[in-house]
C-alpha cells in the first residue's frame, strides 16, 4: 500500500468532486419531484382534489374547468374540438356552427386530458338529472374532472 499525504490541493479537488455529486443528486431529485409540484403557495404539490375522492394526482371541478371536448359534427361526422365549454362548436370541415348550449345534443367522442393529452374515460352518475357528462378520468396520468360535487 502506498501512502500519499493529502495536500490542500488534493483536498480541494475531492471537495469539488463531492459538491458535483451532491449537485447531480439534487438535479435528479428535482426532476422526480418537479411534475408533482404546483407552485410557490403553501400547497406545494398538486395531489388529488378532496372532492374527487379518488387516487388521482390532479383534478378540477366545475363546467367552466371542463377539459377540452372532442365532438362529432352532426352534419359531416368530422371531429370538432371545443377547448372551452363556453366556446361555439365550429366544424372546420363543413363549417357547421352550433352555439355552446347545444353541447348536450352533440355526440361527445371523448374529453382530452389537459395534463397529458390522452383520451379520457367519461360518464354520468345521474343520467336522469343531467344531460352532460359528470366526470372524466385520464388512465395515463390519473387527472380527474368532476362537473360538481356536493356533500349535502
């Protein structure tokens, strides 16, 4: 075994390399945690909304917060994208124009997940009370949307 005294230069080089390892580990940890972080408020993570009572990671409640809807055109059967629930339903293919309040009569093909862009599963819990879907869940990223939720 060869003994080499540690000089101050060697000690500084070891200290610099250990700082590099710490920085590298921190960057890996930041990449893992970043998708879960919400912002700078007191709630730093975007975990599931308490109203959804599911194992989702992120969600919204209310028709105004509804995900983008893809609807079948009633005239030419093309896909119509309606990003905002209060937008008109306009077909780019045949130029059909429907007001947003005709949404219940339209054929909803799917909702598009606002987090990852995948097609969402959707459905109704109270088909006799509502003409519109009441929920949608993304199978890929577990985003969940609810029309409304009341605990009364």
